[in-house]
């Protein structure tokens, strides 16, 4: 398995209302890829939903990341999530998440 993501940074814009952005995760390898975990230390601010944990060779899955703006009344927010897979060369991929005040 070889993991690829279409974006390493997601900007949600101004903190006004909940907003969902999509991150596409691809497997460019020759064997099945397992997404073991989406590590997120701020689940009350950013929620994640993965369309499937298994990605066939040449396949893609979608990770929905939803920003809940109640947490950014005072300042902008910068955070990241880590996608953990069974890619032997790159098992952890970081995606930065940003929201403006």
C-alpha cells in the first residue's frame, strides 16, 4: 500500500457556522491499504468521518472533516489530524486544519 492525500492543509475560512470539507485518500500501491486510525486531539472542534477503512489498490476513500465553530470565538484555530495506515514507508500523514477568527 502507498498512501496519498489530495490536500495536506484544509482551511475552513471564518468561524461562522459548521462547515465540512473533504480530504481524498488514495492508495497508489499494489496491495490493500488499511486506514488504522484518524488521530484527532480536538474532537469537539473538528469531527471526522471516513467512508471506508479499507482502500483497494488504485482506489480512493473520502474523509469528511467538519469544523464546529463554537470553539473559536476568541481567536483563530490551527490544528492537525494524523491519518495512520499500513503504508510501510509512510504510515503517518499529517493534514493541517485552520479556521480564521
